C-alpha cells in the first residue's frame, strides 16, 4: 500500500530542522534536559485534550481540529440570483433537477430535504459515517503495535498501555481532523466521493466550494448548480430505493480495512537497526518500509468488488443525469466530462480517503459502466435498466463491463425484470470464478 493510513508514513529526512541531531552527533546535558522538558510539556497538553474519548480514534479532537481549520471559511452565498441566499438557490436548483430526473429513471425522488452546507456543516454531518469507516483501520494498526510487544513487556508496562492507546487515538484524531478539513474545502456535494456520507434522505450541496469550482469553467453559476444538484439527487435516488446498496458499499470498505495486516515480526528486525544513542538511526529504520501494511488477497478481492460497485453507481448517475438534462443545459457536455476527469484522476477526495482509510476510492471503470448502462437503457428501456438494482445478484460484474453487449443480449432473453432469477445469476457468477481457478495437474497415474 503506497498510502499508509493515518499518517504512518516515514519521516522525510530532508525536512529535519537545522538544530536537529545528525548522524553520530552528541547533545549536551542541558540540551537533552530541555528537550525532555518540551516533550513532557507537549505530552501533558495532548493528554489534557484527550477528554473522555474512547476507542482507537479521538473523534472529539478530530472534529475540533477540522472546525478550527475551517473557522475562516465563507458560507458561500451564490451570486447568480439577485437578493437570493444560498439556501433558496440550492432548493430551486434541486427542485428543477428532480423534475427532469423523473423522466430519466423509474426510481422516485430519494431526498426529503435539500440543504446548502458550509464546509463546517459537512464535517459535522459526515463525521458519524467517517467514524464507521475509520475505526477498523485504526483498530488494526493500533492493535498490531500492542500485539508485537513481548508478554513480559506488556506486564511491565501495565497501565502505561492504556496511556499509549489514548495517545494513539489522539494521533489518529489529529490526522483525521486535518484530512477532513482539507476534504471539506473541496467537495461539491455530500455524495461526491461515491459513498453516502451524509444523513439519510438529505441532499446537500456546498455553495462556497461550487463557486470556486465554477471559476475556471466559463459557465453560468446557475447551470453548474443545477447540474450538480441533479447528480446529488440521482445518487440519493439510488441510496434511498436500493435497500442493499448503502450497506454493501460501507461494508466493503470495512472489509478492506479489517484485512490490514502489519508484519509484527519486522519489529524484531527493526530493533536490530536502532542505536538508542543515535536518533537518526530511528528515523532511518522507520523509513525502511518494514512496518508498511501489506495488501492481502482478501483485501485485493474486496477492493475489486468496491471498484466495480462504485463504477456501476457512478456510471448509472452519469447516464441518468445526461439523459435528464439533455439539451436543457448548454454546458452539460463539458460539465459531464470535467466531473468524469475529476473522479477518474482522484483529486483531493481520493487522496484524503486514501490517507484516512488506506485505499484509493476511484471508480476506474466508470466509462465502461456508463457505456453498459447506456446500452441497456437504449435496448431494453428504463424499467429493465433500473430494475437491475432490485437485487445485488442481478447487477453486472467486472466481466460484463468488459463485454456489455453480451450482458445486454443475456438480459434481452428475459421477458421482464421479474423473470430474472437472482439465484441463477449467482450460480453463473460462481461458475465463472471456478473457471478462472488454475486446474490441478493430476500427474501420471501410478501403475
């Protein structure tokens, strides 16, 4: 994994301060005493901020840091409508988008409320979902360090272990707070990263971020706002009316996180590289990559499932919104391509998510998924296309993205979506997986 979650990456030796100890340099007693005093002072400040937070991540600290960093951010008044505030502008855009979407999908509106969020609102409203996503990672990482200690060391440490856990939770919380602040300043809607981060049945747009996003597009603010409102509303229709989707997305991320493994045997090798009298040796040992979490086959499988499902979600939204806005928005084609590239290249959303959860949240097959949904809709109609979301085993898989025509022809053999058999589709998928496995060589039979 190239992105270590929660800032567990190696320290950059080029960023060492001018007064930091080098190689074999020695410190005077006064300097060492002063550094010890500073360390104890910082430790006391950290522990005083820990509060009553329990668990692998101090979310109180994360929220405090994120909100503090965003304290100077603007509420983002949309300027395209005279004498109108951002709330009414967002509601009007969402209402228009919902009307257009009604003709482009059989799924009804999924949001009961449409709101304009500031960056600070986004942090507070999405933090419960981030807690669900980040806890498995933090538990795996922090647990690995404790398990690596010899049993006698654990007994000798005694109560200190709980303090170490508390400090780890604060370190995680600090990293999370900084990352959320960065992401909150960039996201355009509550569903932009492809996951249902916000409250149920609530569409949310961030006007201040949208206005910054619009600056270089040479398009009217109103047009951009309606287009993004349509994408948000389309996501909400899926999350509200496909009961298994929300749980499947979040559970797959959790499954990936639970698979994180740290090679604790590397700690013994690491200890042999450290000279306690030379701080630089500690830095060099930590930068060796010995403690980098290893990606397991189970994680690779979970990542593959997540990428395919994200691509199907984003591809469906892409097609439905394109059909809904049609020729109504002159700049819709340019906006569609801009957002496709934004998602494909990752940008700040993917980078932050990789830091928080340890994986890249990128729908790499989104264009292929868009082509599949477009083909199915054109050949079989909206009812059959959208009816595939009724059961997870009816959904296209990775091979179907490679050959959408074959999937469309197989779908056409069924008179209606009700005639599709989820069990038969599941058995077909299992058989394809079995066919992929290498055949064992029976060898030469003995006489």
